[in-house]
């Protein structure tokens, strides 16, 4: 390995191997592979709904969907059902799988494993009770606030907490029993403990436990109109996505107001000297978010450049359509990028480099700032071109950024493939020995 890669590569691969061999991490990565089909189906449904069936969608506008698609509303209802069901089940599934696999490490009894997974799902459901109905003593209402891509990190955390607690109980159960007494006892205690903790949490007021990180991210984006602030937003948004909260870059009223002022300037005066040339729309969305947070369109291209890992390429092909529309959840879950140390640096570095280069080009007036709002699902490289009214310089800068991000990702994709191969070889040797 020392002859094949640089010293940095050796260090990155060694760190990735140590990380993946940790029991908790190994369980989470296995659970992510389990829910990948659900994330893929739900994301594709989300892409179809928002870009084909919604008036703000790119293909809805460019292909004039209303002129040829019959019963669009009924079709949209079915697509929304698939999207909500698949992504909601993905969050419940990751909580179940993480807890189940943790318990499976200390017992062969299926009843214990299922009880551990079921308690994790129950805990996640308790967090989605509407507090108003709980306080008023009315029949409980359920709010699916955390059942979707933003709640994926919550599902992982709940699975880890419940699974480790049940695992602790199993390891300290010293009384002889049949196959039902232990899971019934631990399950009953788990339900009571979960209900008590959830009641204490819900009575404090929060409905959406993803609101805290989202509010924090929104506060950093508020009024961001210079390079350091936008760089901080990019890094923070990438860090949140790497941890598993796969939500799109949020918008704020202040950002919307600045975008409106920019557009008004272009429409009223015809001038591209905008009052707010550096905003989330003009820089982050146009030049540093192609493929979704982390410039993952560059990651997708890097995967196709590395030919010796069939798994990476398979996930890449399955993720092509969503990533082209800037929906990158299948790629982040399928590789996975989520919680993978080898991908953390390029995931943060690629958009930061693209943002910095684009800010410099705007400051030197080499490219105009994007003023026109882009439709949902617009292919990443076209966002800046369409946002500037067809400026070829903006399209050229987008292509340069895409090439830079691909080059940044390329060595890390190779190192991830090497780590995969080494883990497979070790597993084979252990099975044979």
C-alpha cells in the first residue's frame, strides 16, 4: 500500500479502517445499506414531484407538463404518498436496524433482537406526538416531523441509544429463563422508560427535534452577503449533512429579500451590477451546490473515473438522476458519505474551493452575478447559466468548478475503494481461517 498511495493516502485509509471496525460505526453503516433502497425510491419520488409535477419545477416549466400530462393532481398525490412512505420508513428502518444489530451482537435470540429494534421505532414515534394534544388530554395526534431525510440523524441516534441500553440489559440478565421472559421483561421496562423520557421531552414544548440544528443553520444564513459568512454556511451545511441530516440548504426571509432586490435591479435597469452580488443564491446555489450539498456532482464524476470498485459505480449509476437534479441523498447514504471520515474533507473542501473561486471571479467582474431564481431540479451546471440570463462566462465557471470538485474527490474515492477492498480481504481471511 505504501507504494501505491501517498503518505496522506495511507493515513486516510488507516483512519477509515480503524473507524469502520468500531462496533457502533459498523452497525450504523450496515443499517444505512439496509435503508438505501427506501432512500433511493423516496428521493426519486421527491425529484419527480418537485421538478415535474410542481409549477416551480424545472421540467414542469421547460416541458410544459400541463399541456400533455393528464390527471396531474391525482398523479402527484400518488407520488407524494410514495415519497412520504419511503422516506418515513427509511428513518424508522434505520432506528430499527441499528438497535437490532447492536442487540444481535450479544444474543442469538430473535425475540430479543426484534424487541430491541421495536423499542427504537417506538421511541422515535413517541418523539412525533403533538405536545398540544398531550397537554390537553385529547386523543394523541401524530406529527411526522422527523420522519424524512432531515430526521435520518435522529433515527441513527435513537437506534444507538435504545440498542445499547437493551444490549446492556441483556448482558446483565443472569437469571435462567425461556425464550420469552427476558424480552418481555426488558421490553416492558423499555416501553415505560421510553414513554417517561419522551413525556418529559414533549412537555417542554418541541415538536420537531430537527428544529434546533435547522434553526442554527438558518441563523447563520440570515444576512450572509460576504465570503467569510457564506463559507461558514457552506461548511456548516456540509457538516450537518455528513452527520446524517440530509436537508436542502435553507432559505431565510433576508435571503429572499436580497434575491428580490437583485432581480428588481436587473429588470428595472438592465444592469448586472447587483446590490447583493454575494448571497446564498448567487454563489452557494449557483456555483458551490451542484449535485446537492458537498458539490456531489463532482463526487459522482470521480466515482466513474475510478473503475476498480463495482459497488461505488453501482451506487453512482443508481444516483445519477437524483444528483443531476441536486438531490444527493441516495449517493450520501449508498456509498456511504454519511459518517465516513475519508469523505469528510472533500465533502467540505470541494464547495469551499468552488465558493472561493466564484467569489473572486465575481469580485473581478469576470462573470455576472446570478439574479434569476432557478427552478427546482435544474441540472447543477445550468443554474448559473440560466440565473445570469445565458452568460457563457457563468457556464464556463460552473464547468471549471465541476472539474475542480471532481479532482478534489478523485483521490479520496480511490482511497475509499482501497479501504473497501482491504476490509473485504480481511473478512475473507477471517472466514477461511
